[in-house]
């Protein structure tokens, strides 16, 4: 039986079963009914490592366009003050790249590099996402990516404490160990920060079972601050996780997705010096282009996933 | 008797389509009613009948209502539900007898609300008799039923127009029907144009119209030949989560049988397709194609027009196809297209014997190229004398003719040239044959490599010719129950004659060949016990068997 292991992205999420149902439903809207096609699914759920409790029913981070769900992502960045050396320098660099500190209500004081060479400056500035919402999301992203890459400690609930990278790596590898017992093909589909986690495990964790196909969606893997901090050290010419991924890697992005910086990553993750990652652009509607549900409802994404699953 | 517990258990059984469980609860209830000192409380009696009505257990509803009334629970509401079940079971004469007494009682007691409902049902019974008789080509004096229906609907509408909109719109619909059928009415109770406008205005003024209001508004627009606005109202109606298959089917019947909308006229066909698409997607729905080819072509045309509208006027498009309606409509048309490759298998004189379907030969085995093959059950078509002697008996190849009702040549018949593969009814129950002349089939099924997950949530769809009749999509209670190679069990109840039908998953990929059904089917995967189920044979298992046989 084919199987898809999902890995969710930044910010808090609904509880695991609901999140899995939401993602399957979106894929179904895009024309890919995984259960109907005999494909089982599972979720590497790590939101509870960072947040005390799941989003309540009816409260969805995906509804960020309406300003909902942003209250609990307005992170306090005081933790940055305690960093030192290279770690602090890197976080400050990323902070600038993400425009976290822009003060003006409309983000006018943030002059980002165009996230994609095909996006005109005018087009990029026309992103209708309210800046205060975007800034909150970027803060959450900054925290998640830092805590993971530098294996920081998270204490989401009284008495519970996690080494973030170590624990999430364990979650990922454990889930893949279960899922890889299916006949296959076995595909990992990760979104947002989930792509950083899945890539790190598939590339850098020897105990991680290999998969047959890999899909990254709305990924920040193109950020130099991300790939410069992998351990072992990132080398673009051999960055493809050849041991962990036996088949294709499809990277799906929306060029106006504020998290998918440098959205086209094929030239950042070469396989023996050759471009093999397939970058695939989609256009999500509305203001919040990073929405996993919007990505999964894209027919072309569904077609690529169906191909990875050999349906 | 713990009535609350019984209602809860009945609700559970009905929700999970546990027919045997529903029947058992009803049996227990009727037995208990006779030993109770007092009649069942009205609230509990109503709850039981409502559950049975929602899930269309009309025969059980009649049995329970009989017992309730006989044991003293004969409140107007119960008698009305009883009459409703009789009408839904086509026992209209019996229903009218019940309703006449109910009407008199309501008049005597001054119960205006129940009187309006009783009159509405009397109108519905007469309407049904009239429509059925006309459809059967009756030349007798059936016009009196139409007049009786109009009278019954008009009275409550006239008494309280703002409250009894469904009576009003039925009066309008039947007056229009009378005009089309040249039935003269001396003094019409209402003016069609005035009443239609008033009904529509009333609904437009509502802050949050109920779903029935939306259907009524659509009918009012049809009465005014404003099909575009009717489509918008139907869009609101079909996108409501409150609409179930039974209600949707009732609305479709009203547009087909009373309004007689023409599927060859695009503006009218659009209304029918919108309702059919919604019905096909609803749990428990049923769709039967009276004119398969025309309806498939018409739906394709409507889909094309919808695409054009999207490019030309996105605002209007959103009104009609907003949300997921466009996607569900595409899915519906995709489903209709599958019907093009579904064949009725007839005996030498044209009597329907079973169903089959065409596949490109190369999909079945690489050695069969450049021709379509017919796939059906061995108990439908076989050259094995043991299959001819079996019950039901298979037809030999030289006594079979094949027609593709939804193809471009629905009247063309094909003979069997040769049987390439056959596996008996106790094994894969499959025959694969070539046809005597080339077939111009435009639809090629996509075969799913895997069966859907057996998690109790997956639906399957069977397209066939039940009873050898019209093409039908079987959608009742169509959940996949379980599978164990090569068999799959599902609840879609198919009538006799559906043998040999293709079974599809939710995205119209072929997963199996339907071959049997029964109320006591043994469970799969080593589970003890039996259940009501249909059984299909996995298509991939058949293809593997063909590969093993042909090399």
C-alpha cells in the first residue's frame, strides 16, 4: 500500500487527527483522494513541542487572512538577546531578511530582495497581506527555525521540556520507521518549516529510513541562513539527500509566499553537481500564499504527488 | 420500554446503514407497543418516524405507524407521517383515505397548521397519480387528479400566503402543467404571474431563507422563465449542508416530472444538471438516466458553457458555481462520461440480461491490442455449459447482443466474436470477450492500482443497467465495507441485472467488477459473521489472472 508521511510547518496547528483530515481534504479538492486511491497517510506532528495546546476547533492558523490565529503567533523575541556569537549573528541576519523588525504599519521600511527573479518589485510590494500579520508569522518562523537548527530547549507546558531538534528528529525517524513497513511507494510531503525538518533528517540522520519520493511545499530551504546551518556542513553540489530519497524531489512554491524565500531551490540542492530537484510553481489565491491548504488544493501539486505515488 | 434508548439505537443503526439493526428496533418497538399500558408519547413516536423517513425506510415506517395508531397514538402528526410514507411507497389511494379523515378532524378541531399540511399531502398524492398516469401514456380522465391537486394546494396558500409558500409554488407549477397539457380550468385559484412574483418577493425579503425557500424561489423563477436566476437559487439550495439526498431527489423530480424541464434546452438543462450533480455527491442519492446519450452530451455542453462563463463574467460564475460547486459539477460530468463505456448485455430478442463494460484490450493484456474488449460476469456470459446450467444462468456467446446506451450509437448492437478469458462464478466470475466489429468507444476507464482504504469512510460507485433497464448510478449507502484479494464488499445496493457492472472509486477510477449481493454475505479477512453487502472482484486481481492465463 502506498503511503504519505506529512510534516506540518510553522506556528501552532489543530490537533493531529484534525490536521491530517484537513490536509487530506484539501488534496481531495485538488483531485487527489488519497484514501480513495488506497493510499494511507500519517503526520509527523511537532506543534506540541513548541505550543502548550493545539489550536481550538474552528480557530485556524490558515485563516490568517482574516487576522485569526495570529494572536498566539505574536512571539516575544527576547530569547534572541540571550544568544551569542555566530548563533546571534545568524539569527540577526535572518531577522533582517524576514523583515521582522520593520516598524511601519505597511512594512514600507522593509526592502526585501525579490524572492524570485521573475517577480517584479511592483508585484512583490503588491502582496496584500497585512504587514502586522506577516510580521507575526515571520517572528514565529524565526523562532521555529532557530530552535530547530540550534537544538534549543522548549518548555511548552509546565514540567515538560524538549531539546527541539533532537526530539523532532526522533519523532520524524520513528514515524518513518513505522510508515516504511508499507509496501510503498513511500512519499514524504512537508510544508514550510516541515521541509527543514524532513530535509535535515533525510540528509543528516543515518538511522532515518529511506523514502521513494519527496515533496517540499512552501519551503524556506532556499534561505542561505537555513542551509548554512546544517550539520554536517551544507555543500550545494552534493546537497540532494541521495541516501534518504531514492526517487524524485518535487519542490512546489508560490512566488508570493512570504516563507518560501528564494523559492526555486533546484540549484541549491544538486546531486553530484547536477540539478535534479524539480521546482514547480503554483499560484495560490488571496493574501496568505503560504497556506498549506491552498497549496494542497492545487491540481498540479496533486498530479505531481500522484506521480510520486505511482498512482 | 425505554423509548429514549430505543430512539438512540434506531438513530445509530440508521446512521450506519445497519438495515438489519433498524428492522430489529422497529420490530421490538411494535411488539412492545402492544404490551404498554399507554400509547407511546407523541414526541418519541414522531422521533422514530422522522428517523425512518430521513433514511427512506418507508415500509418500516408504515409498519410502525400502523402499530402506533392502532395502539392509540393517533395524533394528527402521526397520521400525517403515516400518509406521507404511504405516498412515498406509491400507495396513494390508501394515503388519500387516511388524509381525508385527517382533514375532517383538523377542520373540526380548528387545527390550521395540520390542516395545511394534510391538504398539501392530498395535493401531493393527486399530483403523483396524475404525473404517473401521464408518464404511462394514460388517455383516461386523469385530469381530475390534476384539478384536485390544484384545489388542495391552493386552499392553504390562499389562507396564509406568506406561510404556505410550498403550497403556493405547487399551485403555480400545476397550473403551468395544466396549460401545457391543455387542461382547461374554469376559474384558476391564482394568477400564475402574480403568485410567482409574490412568492419570489417574499423569499427575497427573508434575511436567511431556509433551503426549501431556495428551491421554491427557483421554481418561481422557472414559472417566469427566468432560468438564469433560477440557477442562482438552485446553487444556493444545492450548496446547503442541510440538503439530503431524499430532498434533492424530490426537487429533481419536481423539475423533471412536473415542470418537465427539457434537457435539450441549455438553460433548462442547467437546472437539471445542477441538481443531478448535487444528488450524485450526496450520501444515499440515486441517479437514473432516462436518455443516457442526450443527458451525457447535455452535461458536457453545460460544463463547457460554465467554463466560458467563468472567463466572461466571473461574478455571475461565482453566483452559480461558487464554492465547490464547479468542482462537484466537473466530477459529476466525469462520472457521466464513464457511462459511455458501460454496456447492456441483452439476449437475442433484446431483453436486458446484465451489464458489462468496455476496456482497451491492451489494458487487460499486452497481447490484445487495437481493440476494445467486453468485461462482464461469467454468470452473465460464458461458453461453459456449467454456467448455462447455473442459477442465474449465463447466456452463450451466440445468444448475446451488446449495446452501449450512452455512446454515440446507442442503437447499434454488437455480437460476441470470441471469449478470451473466463473464470467461473465461484472464482473471479469474469468473462472477457472480443466483439464482432470495431467499437468507436470514446471513454477509457482509468484503472486504479489499489483498492480504497477499508476504513469505513470510502465510497464506491456502481454504474449499470439494473434489471436490464436504464443506465443507473447506484449511490445508496455506497460505502466500501472491506476487501480481501480478490473480493471487495460494499453497501451500494444494486438490483438484479447489475451483474457485470464496473465499480469505481471516488475519482472514477475502475476498481472492480460487480458480481453479487446479499443480505447475509460472509465477512472478509477472517471476521466471523455476516452482513448485508454487495461483492465485487478486484480489477487488478482479474488482470493478474488474465496475465497468468494468457502468459
